[in-house]
C-alpha cells in the first residue's frame, strides 16, 4: 500500500511540474532574434557566394597543389567542408526543403 501511495504522489508531482512548464510557452527566448540574424547572415547570398569561391579555390589547391603540407591539406579540407555545408543549405532551400521535417 505504501508503494502505491508513493507512485500516486510521484505521478501527481510530475503532472504539476509539467503544468508549470507548459505555462511559459508563449514567449520567445531572449536570444532568438540574435540567432535568427546569425542564421540569415550565414545562409544569405553573400555567404553563398563566398562559399562558392572558397569551394573552388580549396578544390583547386588540393588538386593542383602537390607540395601542400599536412596542416595545409587539413585546412583545405575544413574549408571544403564548411563551403559544402553552406552550399548544401542553399541547395536544399532551392528545393523547398527547409527546417525540420517531421513525418
């Protein structure tokens, strides 16, 4: 009987805690506007143009740069990766695939 009382009390407390958590749902977080601005800056047309140039330059450096050292090659791979991420975001936006997809 004591276990049943403990389980019921725990369930009631959990429901009360969830109720107070749902009460704060309408307002946005204080940093939402800054993150939205940063997202717009990182995915806008300027960032896309810079990523195209960086992608081509890093690819050419890797293909034609026979004497690149290990650190320089790793840096070129990082530049290619970042450029690929930005270009991938622009490509998916052009296809209409933006945001999280919940099925």
